[in-house]
């Protein structure tokens, strides 16, 4: 499995590397650039659905708080997998050929919280939304952001896969709770 991880990591981190992709993935994986999008999406939901939209936004925030905390405070410390860019005492990185266009990180690698959070939100909205085709694109955004972390040399592909699976499970569960809440309110 580790060799497959390294092969996929090499493809994204070295084979397709370019200055344009360095800038692109730096921008798309930086959560600070997404804040205006989140605010606009929240305003849209509240405007479009009124109080129901407020509760959608509150639930979405709870999804992110849950997955981010789960990954950062529980799973990462339990698994404690080093990142491919972790520096060894010898001064070399664990993966000695790694490119780091956005610099190194020191915290554990599994799961990718970017994958965890983005796939959780995609699954949450996919679960609660009536017209699935209107929100299925969120999975594409989640995948692009997650692969960006592999491109930047900050995660192994299996970190992203694990984060995506856990995130989709949490997001789907929160979506099912949302749907139950909706049924109770209607009756």
C-alpha cells in the first residue's frame, strides 16, 4: 500500500508539477480564500430558505466543527502518521524527493482535514438537498481541494482517501439527522 501511496504522490507532486499549478493549488487549498464563498453561500441559503436556511447554515457549521475536531483532536493523535514532508533528525524529509511549494507542516498526516471537512460538507448537502444534481458538484470541489494537498506534498493519497471516507460518513449522518428534524417539524 505504501508503494502505491508513493507512486500516486510522485505523480501529483513531481510529474505534473508546474508554476501555474503551484499557485492554483496554493489558492484553492487555503481556507482563508474560501471565507467569502462561505459567507455568500450562507447568505444565499438564508435568503432563499429563510429560517430553514439559518438552520442549514448552523448544521453546516456543526458538520465542520465536528469533522475538524474529530480529525485534529482524535484521529490524528491516535494514528500519528508522519507527513511525507516530515523532517528526520538527519535533516532529510521522510520522502526525500518531496516538493513543498507551500512549505512543510509538522502535525500528523492522517486523515487530511481538508478532505475530511470538504467531503463532509458535500455529503451533508447531498443528503439534505432535494435535487441532487444541484449539489453533486461539491464532491468535485472537495476532490480538487484534497488532491491539492497531495500535490503540495503535505499528505499521502491514503490520508485524503481516509479523510474523504470519514467525512462522507459524518456528513451523511448529519444530513440524516437534518432530514429527521425536518420530518418532526412538518408533523
